[in-house]
C-alpha cells in the first residue's frame, strides 16, 4: 500500500536486498536477519508517520514501538485462530482495523475486546490479471489448478479423481498444475500417463499469462478464506470450479447463480465442467465473472483505502505506543524463529 506522494511509503520485514522503489524500505540485507537487527536497520532512516498501517500482527509487534506515529491501523487478511487469540492483547495499540473480507470483519466486530472501528476492505488483485489476454487452445479444454501442492487444506490428491472422472465422461482436456509442495512427487506419480503439465512455481507475470489460456480453474480444497487464486482467475475472466465451501469466491459466484459442486465430490465437479463446456456457459459467463471482482482493481482499492484512512485520521487518536519487545527470541533469525514449537504463527 504505497501512495505516490513523497511522504508515504512502505517498510518490508521479510523481503531481502534493496528495493527499486524509493518509497519502499527493506530491512533485511539477507535471510539471517532478526528483529533486533531489523530495527537497527530502521533507526537510521528516521522514519515517522501520521498513520501506520500494519499488515497483520508481525509489523505491529516488531516495529510499532520504533516508529513515532499518531495513529495505528491493522490490516488483517487472515482468520487464523491466532488472530482472535492475540487481538485482546493488541487492541490497545490500534485506532482501527481493516479486514480483508466481510466475514472476517463481522467475526471481529462480535468480539467483546474489539472496541475500535472495523471496516471490510477486500484485498486488491494485480492489474496484470485483469489485462491477461485470452489464448485459448482449440483442440482441448484446459483446466488449471494453482496453489500449494499439499494435502491438509488443498487436498490436491482430488485432482487424480477429477482426471479419472473426466476420462469416464469422455471430456478431452489438458490439466495444468501451477505450484509446488510436499505432495508434488506423489501427484506426479499418480497422474503419470494422463494429459497433465506441471508448471512449477510461477511469478505474477507468468501466472497472468497462464490464466489467459485456461478455460476453467478448479479448486479441490477442504476450506478456504479467498482463495486468492480463484479471485485472480476471475479477474482474468476464468470461471472457477469451486467446492461449496464458505469463502469469498463462492459468495461472489452465488450472487451470479454460478454453480458449485459438493465438497469432495469430484464426479460432480467433472460433470459441472462437462455441462458448462457443452452449454458454452463458461464462455458466456466470462464478462460477468470478471465484473464480480472489478472492485478489486488496485486503483479502486487505493481510493477506498485512502477514504477510510481520512475517516480514521479525522477521529481522535486512541492508540497507545507499542513497547519494543525484548528477549532471546528477538535475536533469532526469522526463519529459525518461525520453526520453533509453538512459534509457527508468529509472522501472521
């Protein structure tokens, strides 16, 4: 969230090396950096702010006490359990909360400890996805999966069943899988001999081009909050084949009467793909699918963000200054600290 004016900018705790953007300060020359060293990197910058916007809790706890400011705002993009556990301890250091979705905002507003304004502000999608040119394969239906290749949440093993069900229905397709993860080797073995391409990890530019050649994106997850990949695909006009699970994507699709399949029922998912393909509803839905996420364009997001910040800045300041943390954990590199028992969530 960087405004294009000389007095606003961003600070990155986790990115390494210098930034090409002069408004972005990166505090880690390498991955061995810890919180103490990051603050030491920050102090010579003499940074002050009228309003600080923290991305989740890590920046608030690690840097909030080191940057003089008048108001402190938290932008939350997750509903992980640690958010609700930590909020009562953090709320005194905040003037307002911006939540990445309406569901999360409602959950926060119900908490007795949450005594600051909470506003839903959905995460923006890069313009590159909206501008992705369509490059269709006329010979085969191209079905894509994008995300971590793991089992607990994503249930990527369901892609094997989906392929089998598409074969039974006589659908001529190519399955493209973008991403890496611990389940990749097993997935490659089980999908051997089928028309499948493993694309590996793609950057934003590559992912936008990939969305441009997909006819459908399929989600196999057990649970989601976005998922971001489905929303990115929608920005590119790609209809997502979603399980009927509570998340931002399915809520948007329901408003457009776009069907989902029962969670875990890959036969139903394959039948949905076949029916959409035959009726040409997939292609017909593309402009409507893209329109559903039009409010997530970066310029719309920034305009909404700035309007909310103006309201916050017009209200009296209520936040306390965050104390600077102390202790042994502060001196451990971020990568090591996040792997300690019970500390897996410290960066959220």
